[in-house]
C-alpha cells in the first residue's frame, strides 16, 4: 500500500497545508484511538508537543478525535519526545502522541505515534491506521465520550528519569556546560536536569515564542552554541533539537562532535565495562566509515540500518543491541528508554568527561572521520532515480569507489529531495563522484 500520510517518522508537513491540518489531526486521533481500543479497560492516550505555534491547534484537534471515539486524553504540554514515550508506559496508556516536526522550522509540524510499550509504531501499525483515515469510523455513545485533563508534574517525572540514567555517585560538579535547547520541547527540563546534577549551566535557546523553534539554534545550527562555549570558556556545549531526541556536542574549542563520535564513545565505554550487548553498535547507512573502522578495532561490529531512528531501533531489538543512533544525533540507549533521547545521551557523554578528567577535545574525538560529502538535490516531481542516465552514473561511481569508499543515494522521506552521499579516503575523488551524480539527477528531474 502506498503511503499518503505517514513518512519515515510519522506524519509531517507544512501547517494548514496538505496533510498537516486540524481536520487531519482529528482524523488521526479517531483512527489511532479506534485502533488501540482493545480490552475492556478505560482507554487512555498521552499527548505531548513541542513549542510550535501550531501545536495548540493540533493538540486540540487530536484531543477532539481521541475523545470522540471514547478515549481519555492526558495532556503533557511542551515535553521532549522521549518523555512522551516514557509517560505512555508509566501511565499505562494505550497510545502516545508527540506533536512535533523535530528539527524542521516552525512552519512545519508533525505527529509521531507510540504504542503502549513506548516504542514507535511499526510500519504495519502505521499502514493499518492510514487505511482507517479515509474510512467512516464509529464514534462513541454520548455516555462514553472521553475526558481530557492536563497533568502538572510531567516535567518532574521526566527529569527524575533522566537523572536516574546515571549512577548515584556520578556528579557534574565543576563542569561549566552550555546547553542549547533550540527554543524547543526541552527548554525547561534539560537545563534543570543538568543543574540538579551539580553543573554550572548556561542555557541558550530557552525562550520559545511559538515561531523561533530551531531558528538559528539547536543541533542543526551550531554557530550560536560554539560562540557561547568560547565566550564563557565552557568545558562543553550540548545541542538538542526541537523535540530533544537528538544530541550534537561541541567541545571546549568549539569543534563539533557528531553522532558517530558519540556512539563510539558510549559504545566503547560500555564495552570496556562489559555492559555492551549485541557485540556492536547499530547505526545507519549514513554513518562514517571511520566509525566502522574504530569499532572494528575494538573487536566490535557496526550494523547499518536504513535512515531513520525507528529503523535503527528495529535492528537493535532484532539483535539485542543496547546502543544505536544516527550521525545526525539521534541516540538510542535502550537501557534507559525506548526512543532517541538527547538529554540522556548527553549525560552519558558528561559522565565520560568526568571519568576521564581530560578536556572534551581529547575525550570525545575518538577517530578521524573518512572524508564524506552529502549533497541534496531538490526536484519538482517524478522519479529521477529511475532514469537510465542516472542509473548509469551511479553504477560507474560504485565501481570507482569499490573497496575504498561507500556511496549512499536515497530520496528523503519528508521532502522532495534526493540525498547523495559518498565517502572515501580521497576527498577530491569523493567530491567528484557526488557532483557527477547530482548533475545527473538534476538533468533527469
């Protein structure tokens, strides 16, 4: 079945256009509510959101949808995606909802769904719900319409869970940390958790106004964080994205530490402690070859999944791994949660920094990345990757890089873009390969 609503990470789009309207959100609430009306208990959904202006509209629309089919609604307000996953399980809810478009600009929004186990829904579940979106669904009897209530202690519950991911003897005293919350969902909880663990916290990106989420701040816009780290001579900088399931780090020199380095650090530390499960780490096809070589040097495997944290998690669950993530900063540590959690991952990084007693620039840069280049080609329509001219150029590039690099070409799951990535030991050759493929895609499109 072709997908009309769900992409690689739930439903996402521009507010009040296409699929991201109040009418669609209400229908999603009705469909997901109906799908999870199982058993004879009183059914419940947990709904969280980030700080986008459109979150008010979508939250109310989804509340109407869920209550109309007989499901009670618990509203969390602005909370990180991992908090929704956590509280879905803790509150014995039947389904969880996060209203967020992650790192996208405020004009976009999205809907992520979690099952009662706190994990994102499978492709099969999403397809079943999608099929229901264009059906007339039975509504609850007047006596059985759901109720909605907002809980006030959600922040405290999540902060407690975040701190519990560290051993009790680990403190952050003496660390000066700049944390960038992207004017997003973690604007309150992340600085609070770090402060409660003893750190000196300088927070930026903590003044959301509905329209400034990810605007020049956060894990995809690091300049402000780098400047602040150098200005206050911080030990480290932490950047989250709009819904706080991603983490990118900046060392004391202002150098970027991406998800690959973070996976190498956390995976290596757990391996040394005998606590790494599965014999390796799960990443995506986009992770650098340098990470793979580093892990191999430790006797560990790098397992590659399709792009998207949900696919990383599927591989982790299949193989019993407890560390996985993406170069872009999604960090999934299943010892502590069921989805990516930037704040929890940050605490593991900070614990390593405390244990090493060395600067972040020494502790966090564990391997030299192989030259890697990613370029995006936007197209108006059609399927340029199916053009024979493009296939020919790709085949030639694969032969050229065989044995000394990698090539990954894929359409974006959230926008009309073809992503072309190549890596290898020769930076000039990598650039030539990428440019040649991009040119072919543009001509075909």
